[in-house]
C-alpha cells in the first residue's frame, strides 16, 4: 500500500523514459485510481511533461 501520510505534493511525469513520447492520459489514470485518497489528504497534484509541448503545438 502506498503511504501518503506525510506527502504534500505529487508530481506526475507524463513522458515515457523509453521513447520520450508524452501521454497526458498518465495523469488521468493515476488520478482516477487515487482521487478520493489524494483529496481527503489535501495533496496537490502537478502534471508535468507534455503540457508545455501541447501548448506550443497550438501557437
């Protein structure tokens, strides 16, 4: 079981270290699995890698 008692912030990396592809769905999958636990503990979740790239692609 993942212990989150002393955790304030979780950073989720959406970039694969195998081929450097980015899948923003990684954050969604992890939040779906742990959303209620994270909310009840007041843990902040930061989704990283891919957001900046996605924004640049739309400019």
